[in-house]
C-alpha cells in the first residue's frame, strides 16, 4: 500500500507538471505513454507472442509517432482522422502481404489498441491546445479546460471510493467488479460534478472567467465521471477476459499505464467534445 500511495502521488505531481507546461513536454510524454499503453494492450490481448514484438506493433508505433506529430504541429482533427483511417489500410496491407502469418484477430486487436490508448489519450494535447472566442491569450481556454479531464476522473474516483466504503451496500457490477457499489457510483458522479463546480467557482473568484463558466464545468464533471467509470470497468473487463491481473509492471503498486490511466483515457475525448460545444 505504501508503494502504491507514493507512486500515486508522484504520478499526480508529474502529470500536473506536464499539463501545466504543455507544448512539446506534454505531447512528448503522452507519445511515450501512448506507445507503452499500446504495447500493454497488444500483449494483454495476445497480438504477439509473450516477450516478442511483431511487424504490426512496429508499424503501428511509427504511425503513433507520426500521429502525435500531426496533433501537435498541425492541430487539425481532419488530418488526425486521416491518419486513423490510413493505419487501418496499413494493417490490411500487412495482413494481405504476410498472409497467413497474421490472423484477422491480431489485425483487429492491434487496430483497436491503437484507437483505445494513443488516439484517446491524444485528446489531452488537443484540449490543451484549444483556443476560442473567450481567449485573452493564446490557448488560454485549453489551459483551463484540460484540467477538467483530470478533475472529473480523480474527484469521481475519490468520492466513489469513500462513498462506497462508508455507505456502499448494493453491488453495482457483481461479476465484473464485485467491490463497486451503486452508492459508490452515485457518489463518484456527484464527486465529478462537485469537482467541476469548485473548479469553476475558483476560476470565477480569481477573475479568470465569468460565472457563466461554472455550469459547463459542472456538466463536464458530471458526464466525465460517468464516462470515466465506464473506462475503468472496460479496462477491467478486458483483463478478466484474458485472465491477467495488471497490464504491466512499469508503475510500482499500480501496474501499467493502462491500469493507471484507464479513466483518463475515456474522459479526455469527452471533455474535448463537450468543451468544444459548451465553452468555445
């Protein structure tokens, strides 16, 4: 438990520092995390043999690097979408030329792993780089909106845990996650909304934004917490399907990046989408 707490604190501080700095620091770190998370998923779903790396994973790693370069330097969702489609074509290209070396399951799992981790995580950078009509400085909207990705997930996780421990009685997902209760889930959703409210209130009191920003942040926290829970449960479901405890061992006490960022992976694109409609 001590190792887990220390690692958790370090990860939070490291993450907050990177988000604050933004620019290449954040994009570079997310690129490294994304590649690691991609390999964790591939190994978990048996895209390659244990301890080995195949051509699909090598090609996809190169595409991930190119994808993040486009996200950072071009910052145009259209080009990012084209890369996502291009990788599918590349996968099928490898599949056909190397046939029957790779099975259709490997192709689908590799492509799924690319979208699940690298693409979803890239929305952190995309949110950080957002700019809009409320800007008084370059990308200031993105700087404040990006924190909601973490606030909604972390507030939700914390409130869900304490609510579940204190008053949790009714199992929410008895087969998938026996420890999760309905009371804990409700507490987590309320926690995400509360986090958004407090964050919006602080920005308002500090004169950074007007009071009209509070409601959108509450909405981001509310919906983000729900989606974050789904992300957590989805990652757990995959582990149960493949009978593994953790995705990796790179983070002491936590496992792999997929174990630690499972909620963030889902809240990132959700916050980006909602911020685009309700803040810009």
